[in-house]
C-alpha cells in the first residue's frame, strides 16, 4: 500500500506541475517575437526615422505597434506600420471575428494594408503603409471578437512628424530590424530600366514586377501594359512592393504625384 | 484533533473541488454577463481553473489509491 501511495503522490505532483510546465514551455518556444525594439530606439530606413514601439494591454491580449513615432523628411513619404497582436488563448477561439483596424487618421493616408496573418496560434500580424501628409497621427485598434469576455479593444496612437528626431534620439539610430521588413518594402528612386517581356521595372537594386489590374486617380482602370507604359526610364517613382514566391510584386506606385493601386 | 492522511486529502480535495466548480461557473457565464454589461473576472477565473483543476486531478489519484479497496469491491459488485 505504501509503495502505491508513493507512486500516487508522484503522479499527483506531476499532474499539479503540468500547467506550470506547459505554460513555461509555451512562453519559451513561442516562434514569433514581439517587438524587441526599445521604446525609445530609433531605426532609420529609406529616409524615415522609426522610433520605438507602442503597446496596449487593457484586456488579456496585447497589441504591439512599431513604430510609436515616425519622422519623415518631407510630406508624401511612405511609412510602414507593423501591428502584432499576442493572444492569451490559442486561435481560432470561439470569438474569432476580432479585427485590426486603423482609425482617426490625421494628416495621414492609408495607401496599403496586408491581410492579417496568424504567425502562430498565439500571434497575429498585419502591416500598413501610410503616406504622411504632415504632422499628424493615427490610431491602431485591435477589436476583440464579439462577446469575448477577455476585453473589448486595445488602442495605440502612432504619431508622425515632418523633420528629424532630436539629437539624443538620433544617437541611438541602428540598422532596420527584421520587424520593419516582414512583408513589404518601399522603394524610392529613378527608374533604371523597364522590361516589358518580364513585366518589370528596375529601381535601384530592385527588380519589381508589375502584374494585374491597376486603379489610378479618379478610379481610372489600367491593365499591366498600360501601367508599365507610364513607368519610363529616368522618371522618379515610389513603389511599395511585397515579396511573393521569391520575387517583388508592386502593390502601390506613386509617379508624378499620382497614386496607382493594384486591384 | 487527530488528522490522518485520508482526512487531509479529502479536505484539500473538497477545497479544490469548490474552487474549480466556482471558477468553471464564472467561465461559463462570463460571455453572457459581458454582453449584459456585467463583466466577471474571467481572466482570473481562467487561470485559477486551470491550475487548481490539475491539482484536483492530481490529488484525485491519491484519493483513489487511498480508497482502492473500497473501489475494487464496488466494481466486483457490478460484475
């Protein structure tokens, strides 16, 4: 009987320790990282200074937004905003109509947004590209699913400024971390070449493919051939492209001050 | 008062049973009361339910071992 009791107590200890061990392992093994940028660290990329990250943790899930502030040298510059939500409970959950939105844009225009992707059952990621028109801000909001008892919404405000950050902040400038380049890149420069056979343009060191239908100003629709004809060597262009099957595909093109969006 | 192992295990099991039951009820009612504008401490209940539930499960093994002979006789009566 005593031997059975010892075994029973060992089993009891193992079972009691099980949730502690599983939760600990979950925290350690989690494949996706939350923004590791210090809240005051400055990252410079394409003439944009990304400063720190902002987070909100009112309910059980945590919303992280990179950057908390961004400085651009001139109006019209594109800024990438990375949004990460860390869920307390694995997805899909019973309240799965949660969503990430951008609200109250002030002097900011949203030019592109990626689909929300689940990096793992506990992490959602979405990327926005916004055009900064002047000093302004935008709210990034994570809405919990309808009826979710763990919270209603998480909200952070990202601020934008024309100019450069203060000297002390600039001293912490570092190379762009991976978190700023997860899905799309912003290429600005002179068009070096246009390859109609490959349906691509070369800007700087990047070859970017132009595919599908495009919508320009006043809702004018263009096919890829018409879009490509607007892109002539020597012209300055800003292209927002995303990586797909190992090649870059254009999503937004700004040429002669006009914005063309894919789709 | 004399306190033997069986009594201690039963009393702790009783406390764990009570906590697990109450937190389980909070988890069940949480979504409904949140819709009605009366949110319950679902997050705390969730954590407590998980940890105390496993402690309850673990201690049940000891309880079953302590009462194994009685349990065996019940099974025999069924056969």
